[in-house]
C-alpha cells in the first residue's frame, strides 16, 4: 500500500462519515433524494450504517491491508449502486455526480490498495 492509497482511503472515510451523519440526522436533502430515487425512507439509517462501516474499515485498513481492500470493494459496490439509482430515475448530472465521483474514488482506493 502506498501513500496515494492511504490518502484516498482517508478522504473517502471522511466523506462517508460526514454523509452517514447526514443520514442519521435525516436532513431534508437526504429525504428529498430518497423520495426522488423512489426508495423507502426506512432504509436511510441502514445506508448510514453501511457508510460508517466502510469508513471504519478503511481507517482500520490503514494498518491491515486486506481490510482496506475489502472495505474499498464494498464502498465501490455501494457507490456504483447509488449511481445506478440516480441514473434509473434520470437524475441530471448535478444530482448524479456525487455518487459517480465517490464510485471513482472508491475504485481508485481499491486499485491503489491491491
């Protein structure tokens, strides 16, 4: 694992924690997004837990390579699915870009950690 992998992992972990907190607080923007994506609001806390688990896996993975790889795989799948949900309802670029960007950051984290 090189420096780039560690930097990407830390950035991704921070973003996941911040967005998980937004999920747990159920801020209006999160509720509006779930409604637009036609997803039940009851899954919001589950999404927050998934992001927190991924973030903790990345942080702990800084000293356990296999955990970093596994966490990066899981977050890549998570954000690819999030991107797909945005595309499915034909969200515009502004609404889809965050999920797509995090998909790429997750993938970059994975590829640099291998």
